[in-house]
C-alpha cells in the first residue's frame, strides 16, 4: 500500500491530471472565443450558426472558472495537505551532510594553512 501512496503523492500524477482537466476546459474557452471573433469580423464565414456567440463565450468562461475552482478546492488543496502530511518538506537551513562536509573542508584548510 505504501508503494501506491508513493506513486500518487511523490510522482506528478495529480499535477498531470489537473493540467489535463484545466487544459481541456481552456480549449473550450479558446474555441468559443475564436467562434465569437470570427463572427464579428466582416466577410468571414463562421462555422457556428448561433447568433448569440458572445453569450456562448461568456458561458464558457464562467464554466471554466467554476471548473477551476472545483478542481482547486476538491483536488489541489487536499492533495497538497496529504503530500505535506506524508512527505513533509525538509527543515529550512543547512542539511546535516552539508554541515559535515563544511567541517571537513574547514579542517583540511586549517591543516594545509598551518603546515605552509
């Protein structure tokens, strides 16, 4: 079970899934905007037969914002809390192994400096 937990929380599975959901929804926004833009440019035949493309674009933007909020509060926030709980970030400051290497460096420098 811990292997599955590591797979979910250590890898980028959740980030990729969220990116896919948001990108798909944003593609709908871009499509609606393109349809609206081509409808207002004179001489360009629009692929959509709707007369209210501005309203369609507005609805698509609102749907995108609602979906982004749902994904954020239902997936991203719990994922971040779970990741911090199971895999806490390291303490700020110099790690112990780096401190040890710095001490060794200082001792070697003092030894070489004292012999010269």
